[in-house]
C-alpha cells in the first residue's frame, strides 16, 4: 500500500510541475502574441508612410562596377566643366579694366 501512495504522490508532483511549466509557457505565448501584434501595427504604419511618400528613383549604380574608360571620360568632362565655371566666376569678379578683350 505504501508503494501505491508513493507512486500517486510522484504522479501528483509531476502533474503539478508540468502544470506550472505549461502555465509559464502560456504566459510567454501571450506576451509573444502581444509583441507580434505591436510589430504588425508598426509595420502597417511604416508601409502606409512609404506608400504616402511614393516610389523613389533607384540609386545610381556604384562607380566601382562601371566601365573604367567611361568613368574616366565622365571625370574629365566634369573636371573640364568645373574648370570653365571657375574661370567664369573669376572673370566675373575681375574689374572691367582687367578683363580680357575677346
């Protein structure tokens, strides 16, 4: 009879332990669902804001992946244009008597 009482006590303790573990997992599951709902609301707001801002143009491809000859031509063209703009600004700052006659 004593063995039956020991086994019943072991089963009761095991059930109580499992019940506390299940209760803890249930609480964590409720917290998880609340966090997922919050994240979903945040994502919905961000998507609405992105749609309101509209589609943006894709960024230019990185120069590292471009053709070196084409990039060199673009660089020389840009430097030439900047040099002409700089000369025009310098000429505009000069007094009239110091400007070259063309």
